[in-house]
């Protein structure tokens, strides 16, 4: 109670401090680097990651792109190459004039090399940068190259992807945050009992969101997915806490003459319920930190921090704001639009056998769809971009003109004899889908001494430690075909050079697929066990955690099973994150209803009466909470052109609705079905039931 009274007493200093913290928060948010490269989150001990570091250390090359020039004379193409070479952080541009003078006809090149870089109406250049794939410097260089080369030039590669991704995110983010705020505000105006309180909620939550974004500065950088989702998620998830405080305050006002005493009592009551409610949500986000693909840790830490800050804001900043604006808040109150739910709850209780049957019939197809959805996800981040983006167009040109859908890089021991290197290259070229293997041998042929090549070319392809080869593949990144191809290429490489490394976007994606497949199982298991233990401790029951988690997991199966039946493919990160977020964020609905059922049952009500009262009193809170989560995410899902953001927001919006329906219809039916078992396995309930029977026997006598 001392804390509650302190908040009330120092409400003005609390508001002043909160407003003062907004300045460093804005600076911190602006100074936090955003990472747009998903491959950066692979474990550092993987060979593909180590190979990328070797490439940068030994050759001074990190990022790699192809430039496709259409309908351009050789002289103009040479001018473009010269301009690109002058771009800061472009290390090398490899094209025909890197080896021969333009006066020498291109047809004199080895046929394999000519076909690899030329078609009837297009030519291709390989560009190497001295900075990493997702470096801000590389992205600046990509933009400058596009401005130099003009409309006839198309830039492919991961760096072009992250550049377009960044530009799209920065363009969209202010709009969909505004959409989330507007729709959440609209939902609260409809469902709450005051016209002004939604704006007070948004001001309080907005401060905590900004504080969360500002403290990300100490993490160094966060992923673009974390940045895109954190504000929307924090708004949706922590809105409940504000509603709890407001309802509690209005109840306490009827019991206290002084508004400050009412608020102190409301803070005390809210603190207990909000801390209990937030623990499951925090546990869901912390479970993401167990991913070896460290983007999960990135999102998990930021969102767990956001929930904790949301709780802090709910019991400090929000009470201070409500007391400051108490008079206009009370004047703008109106009758809540949610009707009395007792008759509806009675109908659900009466029809509980039907609810049980529908629940049982829904689970098998939902589970089947859920399992298939998890196997139908896509990993190629190019698929999440709109078709008119520059990167997508460039990749299409590369595939159509040159039959190249991905490029791998080989790091081979520089001491490998030329004869063995040629034999390895020839064997690799027989692998399905390999268009060509380009290295010193293919550039000069077996009869031309290496010394005749310009130093710029030999330095590009060979160091004291490694020789670099490029492998053009007609198979798309993250496809089953390219993954099989990579396995076969690796087997050949290790036979000739056990220390050699196969690196590039497609090999990294293959590692990502294997890593996240394991992560999905780990995160699901950790989140379920953590939330099971929390519910068991909160409810002091062995049975209730099974029932509550079963209801929410069934809702998750429905939510993540629908994409399979609707013919939709999800980005790989969506099922991993959504299953955990939906469980952590919506199990609160089930806990709210169950806690009231347990209290009614221990108070002497029969099972039907206890479930009826619990459902009738919980429906308004469940509706407000679920509708808030739906409203905050649904608008973003419809607006965003970035499929990874759109898909995750649509899943969260739909998950809120499915969880609401499951808790309102399926959970009461399961509580009625398992009532005797619940009473026998829940601390205090069996004793209460025995006392009730004993009292009835005494009354009869």
C-alpha cells in the first residue's frame, strides 16, 4: 500500500519525470541501428558464417552483387563499370574489360565464361564490396550504383534485397503505427465507458513504447522485424493493464469519497492482477530467447522489456494522468456498449455438450493444417517484397536472361594443385542445376599462364590462403532443389579439399532452414512448460494448466492451420513467433475466466452456477482485450506490402479472435466436464467441497 500511496502523492513529479525521459528515449530510438539481414542471426560457429568472415578478412570482400545491363553497347557498359568502380566501398567490378581490352572481340573469351556473362541483349558484371552484406555503407553504395547506371541496369544480390527492405519499412512504419493507434482507439471508444479515457491510455502506453524503443540503444541493434512489430505488439498486449486499472478505479470511487484514496486502492488491486497476468506474456516472449537463430532472442528481449515497462507505466504514469484529468474523464463517461452477458452465458452453459462436440471435431483438421503449414513456409526473403520492387525485378531479369537464380561462392585452399582444381570444377559442373563454375581456371583456360592476367583479377580470385570460385545455379534460394545441390557440391568439395568452404546466400539459407526447424520445437516446448508451471502456481492446480493450455493450443492450431486450407505460404519466422505470442498473450483470457470459476466454486456455488457467473463476468474483459489486440494488428495486416509483417499481423489479429471464441465456448464446457477432477486436484477446492457437504448434512439434521 505504501507504493500505491507514493504514486498518488508524487503524481506530478512522476509525470514530469516520464516526460523528461522521452527526450533520451527519442535519441536512443534514433541511435539504435536496424538490421535488415536475416542471415546475420545465424549461429557464429556455422561454416557458412565463418566462411563469410574469411572472405572479408582474406579478400577484403563482404557483399556481392550482379549488375545486369540490357541493350547497352560495350563502350557504354564500360563507362558504367568505370562509374561503379568509383562508388565508395565498391572493391572490384569484374567484367570483360577486367581481362581484355575492348578492342578484342568478346567472342575470344572461353565459351563458358562468355555464356556466363553475356546473352543476345544483356551483359552482366560481378560487383564486390569491401563492406558486409547489410552494412549501411553497402546499402548507400547500392543506391548510388542504381543512380549511376540508370533504368537499363538492374542490381541483384542480398545487399540489394536489404536495401529495398529498409526503404519499404521506413516508408511504411509511420503509417501502420498510426493505423494501429487509430483502430485500437476506435475499439476502446466503442467498448469502454468514457469518450476521453482511450486517449489517456494511448498517451500513457505511447510513453512506455517510446521508452522501450529508446532503451534498445543498449542492445546495439535490433532486427527490422522487431522494430516493425514491437510498437504494435506492446500497444495491443499492454492495453489490458490500463483497462484493469480504469475499471478498478471506478469501482473504488464508489467506496471512497476521496479520488486519491480510490486511486491508491485501485493501484494496489491492479498491481496484483496485472503482475500475475503479465507473467505468462513475459514467459512467452522469453521462450523466443531459446532460439539458436538469434533474431528470436532479439524480439523476445525487446517484447519482454516492453511488457514489463507496460506494467510499470500502468501503475505509475497512468494513475498520475487519470488523477490529473479526473474531472473531464468523469464528465465524459457514458454507458458501456457491451450488453449484459448473463443470458448469453446461460445459453453457453446449457449448450455445453454441443460446444464439447464442436471442439472435438475442430481439433483434428486444425492440427493437420497446422502441421502442413509448418512444412509449407518460405525462407527466401525476396518473396516477402512486392513484385514491383527493384530487387525482385533484377532477380527476375537474372533468371530470365542468364538462367541464374542463385550464386554460391567456394573458398578452396590456394595450395590445391591446378589439375585437382580443374577436376573438382568439372565434377561440380555436372551437378544438376549448376550453370557454371567460375575461377582462375575458367577465366584463363588450362593453356594460359596465370601470370598473364591483370593483378586486379588474380587478387580478386586468389589470396595467399584461399582461391575464390563462383558457382551460378539455376535453382532458387531456399528451394529443395538448391539445398540438395548444395549437399552434393559440399560432398565434392570436401573430397578435394576438407578445409574448403561453400558460402553465399543459398548455403546460409540451408543452414537457416535446419536451425529454425529445431528452434520451432524448442521454443514451443519451452513456452508450454513455462506457462504450464506459471498457471499451476497461480491456480494451485495440477489439472487446470492442462485444460487452459489445451484450449489455447487448439486455438493456435486453428489459426496456423488455416493458411494451409487457404493456400497461403507463410514466412518461416511467422509460425515460430506466433505460436508463442498467441499462447503468452491470450492464455490470460482463460486464466481470468478460470480464476473466477474457482473462486465461485470455493465460495459454495455448484459447477453450473460457478461457470455461468465466471463466464458472464469475464466476457466483457475478454471482448475488450481481444478486440484491442485484433484492432491494433488487423489494419497493419491489410496495409503493409511487406509480406512478413502483413502475415504476422494477420495471424495475431486472427489469433486474438480464435482465442476469444475458444475461451468463451470451449473452456466453460471443459470446466463443466472436468469439474470433479479439477476439485480433486486443486489446492483448497476439495476441502471447500467437503465443508459444503458437511454443512448440508448438518442443516438436514
